[in-house]
């Protein structure tokens, strides 16, 4: 059979899906109906269009009937579109001439008790799909190359771990650290749980490994000034000693760590007799170096948990403070066996296997007092009073040293980096991932990843896992060498565009840019959500594969206007 | 090779596949998806669990670099990092995976239609002797239960088995035999997840004796729109919507006689369950009896605060002593010590949900022996260094991820899965830089 180039020849394939669709929708009737629609030159029904028989049948029909548009009415594009698109490609067609009608979820499932109406709706959906398919155009997918280099921002344990793994996978890595030395917050710690090894020894061993790695370039005392570009092609300007340097990288990992909340105004915090856990760690380190733990500040120690956390200033639980307090209490008990330690808490949040720390702490004589948010302890001089919820009595404790467990918090740097990279922060101030459950290390913007405490409070083993995870995520586009954005990105009608920038603000993926009075679509970042098209006040944007005329044709045919 | 096809295994396989490595994903059950597939919603966003997981399951199955082997277990290992030989035993499904389209017509036709408790729905629904593991199963291929199928147990099912007659693509094959497969891989990721403790051993809770005492996973299936009751939260005893539900925390957990660890997820899981119950039926009163309320993950404390302040979920710090059943109403009388007031209290609940311990997999000891890696005192796989090398094992080239490594929630499992993929990629990179032969499966 011959067809002229511009003749639209639509083939429609309607699936019974066993009894899944066929048990409700009158599939033979829908098939006969499809044959009557404009541009349809062929229609058939299959028991399973997705089975190998069904796929072969599509390919055969494309050849025999010279089809140049294909519609499948079956289940959901979410799961089956790739399969049918591939069948079209195998038969020599461009995959973008394929259109899907979901008559399972939208008809036989949801209207299973109304088979007649379900059948009518299936006819409507097929008619709409044919109307759109008739206007579909072949699209070309453009490959975007990816520079196989990573910029890791932050040289703490997370950043170093990610960098090491990437280097060992064969990628070049730049680590940018604002401090003079690599190591991050772990440098300020004394012992690390759960193995109670020396923090400095642990960090220094890691730094040595990083320094020995040829593929890693270390930039200390360096800050990131500006980042331009998109996945595969970032240009980062860094500043070192007043000089700017430009790094070209394909991916970026955010590993800037967090800060300890300084509890000014809480419990007479003064940094000497009332200190934070981090200050306690420094003091323990100093005692160790002096070989004398009597310099700790006394033997009667009271620790207060959740200072500033869980509803006081910050709403979240900082996850690590209970384990940290127990660790430090156990360390003190080992060094100063006759120390009297009380931990005042609002529920001890040790979780998972760390439960044993609580058991050990109790066995070593550390005492625990539970208080409520409405009954906070009172610190006055050396006297600490607290209402003990379990024995329902006011206790008065003598304390030489009060240690406040304060949460990890974000820093002003977060805001700057968030703006620079165009990635969001959550209400808690930490970086906000693409999906809380399934994409914890990605941002919605491709090519940028997050790990460690920049993502939220967590301990070292969890940070290491996240760092390795972020490294895996970053390695994917770099190993492939390119990314292929789906050809469903908008095109700009320059004559209609008034450069108002509304689309730029609305785009959740930072895929639009208004440069030198020209609106640019960065295909590599676009996910084809269509928000910009809907937002454009002048109709200057039109999305490929979802052209306004295609969508309008669907709507018109639904209302039988065409 | 990735062992275990839950969310951790799927993520690890996808990362490696996307990275360009070939992957075998070996799953013991007839479908990938794991525990997450059984959840109704996930905290703290109340996203529908299967709706966010199913696309990943399919992506994994359809991935050109990933070979999913279901209904299979690892039985032997030889060699070392970069050059492992793994023996996998694939049990017969008695259904041809290439032919079956997953329509489910066989299950409708089965002579033993809807006779047996359905594993995926925690026994709350019934399945036939041939059935899909669940509606969104991947692969969407039926499986014959060789314990009950008349053809497999008696050699005869009427004149001709109705499933064979009903099957359009002629996929049923009673002659299938167990198959031993040997696979060459560079690295192995263990992501076998967890089992659930059977709470009937705790006589005081009356599980299995009192009709209206459920486990948390039974509750998930009950309240799930895709579950056996289509999301109608009804009591097993009378099919009525309960007016009060009490969740009991830490069953078998944080208990030196049983499992001394904290499961890391139950506080939030019960919070989620309470919110869901309230969303289905706003008039339900929900109580959570706990001894420590731990909301440590990202956005977790905020979730609990919202449950308490906006949904009116009542959290009571109290240890239940025992449960009694009112023989007439089948309501449960819970005696507990209110730890805030120090008094012994009684509460009546129309439905009780026990948050039972997620425990190391039944077969993880055996797997540990096969792989030559260690388990810790609780039975979770031991990392090489719980501080600095949480993903590695003592054996080079074998990595851990997800709950099998120790208690954690979904995002931490996903992060670990990607981490294990990164470690495996390092092994492969090292091997190819040595110039060994490439192209083996990961």
C-alpha cells in the first residue's frame, strides 16, 4: 500500500488485558468505533497487546498498513509506554508518533460496576488519543555530554568519603574546603561512637588517603563563588587567596556539614561552667593531651538534652545528641570513675542497635532523669533543679559542670549555596532532597547531589553511607558520558516572548534562563512538566510532544467540537 | 549480584545498571518489592507506598542491564572479589515466565479458588493454588503453590486442570524442575531485609487468640486500598469499623530476653497508622502506648508533633501488662502502667495493633555461612567497621545495605543501597584497571 508523505495513517490497538479490561469494557465495540475515526486506517484488538504476540502484531501492522501514527488503548503509560514506543522504533517509526490511552485505570478499574459507561469513556479516550496522534510530530533527542569530573563542596568526612570513592571509580574530583585543613567537624571531636576510636586519628587516616589519591585535587581555604551551567557542564568559580579559579565539572556533591547550635540564653550558658557537647569534646581532648582529667571542670556533671531542639527554637530532633551525650558520659566514666553524671532528657533517642549504649550507660552508674517540655530544669550557680517525671519528684542536683546537648543546625552558607546552585532548603534549614523516601541524595535538579549533615543531622556511619551513595548517584551520568533528555521540552516563539521571566520563576527544575534578553531552555534540565507553558502570559511557549494544538485537538474532540 | 529485591536491592541494582554494569538481582519471593510493597503509606509524607515503588520495580525489571531472578536463593559461593562464582537455586513456578501475561484468569479458574491464606496480605486475604503474588507483582507472572495444587500433590485435577484451560498464552508447565544456575560476578550486595517476629509467643497480648489483635503489617494490609478489604478498616471479629484503636509499641523489642535493639521505625509507623485511621474515619480515637517515643529521622519529630496537635492522636507513656478480651463485644481491655502518673490504668480498645519486632531474616545465618560473612549478636549482617566502613563486610567484594545491616528506615536504606553500588563500582574499576577480562556481571 502506498501513502503520500503527508497522509496521516493511524493504527489503533486495543487491549483486552485478559479480563482486566475486556471483562468490563466492550473491547470489540471500541475497536469497531476506532475504525470510524478520522485518519484511522487500521484497528485491531489483542488479548494482551504487551505480550510478544501483541508487539509483533503492532510491528506487522505498521509495515502492512503503512502506519505513521500508533495509538494503543490499554493500561498505563507509566509502565508500558517504553515498550510500545520501542515497538514503533523497531518498525522504523520515530517513537514520538506513539500515543497511549489508559482504558484500564481510567475505565475498567474505576468504573467496574458500570460497564456501559466504562465503554463509552473508553471510546472518548480513544477518540482523543487519535486526535492528538494525528498531530504528533517526530522528535529528535539530543545527547548532552557529561564532563567526567566532580566538584565536592565540603572536605569533612562526607566530602572526603565521596571524593575517594569517585576517584577510585576513575573520575577526577575537586574537593573545596573553606577551612585550612580537611576534616570538618570531626576534627573537634574526641572519641567517636560506636567504636570509641580517637576522632583525630580517624580523620587523619582519611585525610592521608585523600591526599594520596592522584585523581583528587584538594582546595583548602577556598570558597565557591559562583556556579553556572547544568548537568554534565558546570562551570564553578572558586576563590583561593583572593584569586579566582574556574573548574569545569560534570557533577556537584554538596557536603558542607552543619554547625552546632550555640545556646546563648539557655541555662546560663557561658562556655566555661555551662558548655556544649562540642566544647566538652575539646576539653576532653585537652585533658588527654595534658594527661590529667581533673581539669575537666569537676566530677559532678549534669547533661541537659534537647537544648534548643524538639520544640524549643528548632522543631526537629537532632538525632545524634543522645548518642553523643551517652558516648561522652561513658568516656568520662572511664577516665574519671568516681564522676557523678546525670543526664536530664525528654526521652532518650538512641535508636537501632545504639540501644546498647543506654544499657551500658545505666550499668556504669550514669543516672537518667526524664523531664517534660513544660517542666524545664533550672540551672542556678552550681544547683540544678529538675522535676523527675518517673518518680514525680523535684530533684536538686549539685553540678560542677553543666553540659548542654544542642542540635546541629544549618549555617548562613546554606542560603548562599542554595541560591548559587538553585537547589532548595527545607523548613528545618537543611538541603531539601528530590524525594524524602526514594531520592534522598538527589536534588530535583540533575547532576547535583547532597550527603552528610548538609542533608540533616546524622552520625558518621550514616554520613559515610550517604557520601558513598551520593558518589554512586554522581557516577551514573559521568560513566555514561552523556544524558539524553526526553524530547518533551518547550520551544520559544521569540516574536511572542516579552521576556517577563514568569516561566523562569515557575520552573521547578531551573531549566529556563533569561540571558541578555533572550529566553533560553536548557533541555538537559527540563523534565517536560509543562508548568512554564501554562504560566506564559503570551503563549510564547509550546511544549514538544504536548503542543498546544495537540492538546486543544484532544479537548475539542472530547466536546465533539471538531 | 544483588541479593534481595526490596527497596534497597532495587535501588542498588538500578544504580549499578544505570552506571553501565550488568546486574543480577536475586529475590527469594515470587516478586520483587519486598516489605515496602506491603506498606499502605510511608511516613512522614504519607505517600502511597506501592505507587512510588511500582515504577521502580518495573524500571528495574525492564532495565537492559538488570536480570531479575525471582523465586530463587543463593546456595553457594566460590572465588574472591572481582571473580566470584555464585550458585543460585531457582525454584519452579510451574508457569512459564516468558509466556504468562499476568492476567490472573488462572486464579479465577482454579479448582481451589481462594482457599489459602495469602502471604502478601499477611493472611488476611485468600488466594488460589495458582495466583499472582499480588496485583502489582513484578514480574507479573503467576505461581503455583506446590503444597496445595492438586496436580502437583495428587497428579490429577479433575479431567483437566481448569487453570490450563483458562490460560490464554498456554503458560502453565507442571513439568518445571528446580534449576541450579551458576553466575560469575565481581561483587555481591546483600540486601535481604528483615522478617517479622511472631507475637503469639507473648501470651499477654493474646495475638492469635483474640480476634481483634493485629500486627502492624496486618493493619497496613487492612487499611490499604489495594488490600483484602479495599481499605475498609474493619474489625476481624464483626466487620465493624472500630471506634478506638490502640497501638502497642516495642513488642519483643528493647527487651533483653528477646530483641534488645530499637527497631528505629515503629514510633513513626504507629504515628502513620493513627493518622491514616483518622483520615479514613475522623471519629476514631487512636492511642499509642509507648515507653520511649523516638522520632529521630528527618522531618520525623515534626510528623509526631502534627499527629498529636492536628490529628489529636493520644500518646501515652505506659507499659501494657496484659490484654483481656470482653467475650461479648470482643473489645480488648488493656491494663497498663501510666509512667507519667505512676498509676495502673485500664483502657478499652475495639482494635489493638501490635508493633512487632522486625528481626534478622530467618535465612540470614545460612546466607552468612554461604557467603562467609559474619552476623552480629542480634543476627544482622556485621559491617567491617560499624564506624568507618558500615557498608563493607570482612570479605572483600561483599557489601551490605538496608535493614539486613541493622535497623533503619527507607531513606537510610536507599542511601545505603546507593553506597553499596558505589563500593561495587570501585571493585569493578579496580579490576578493569588491572586489565582483567571485563564484561562480567556485577
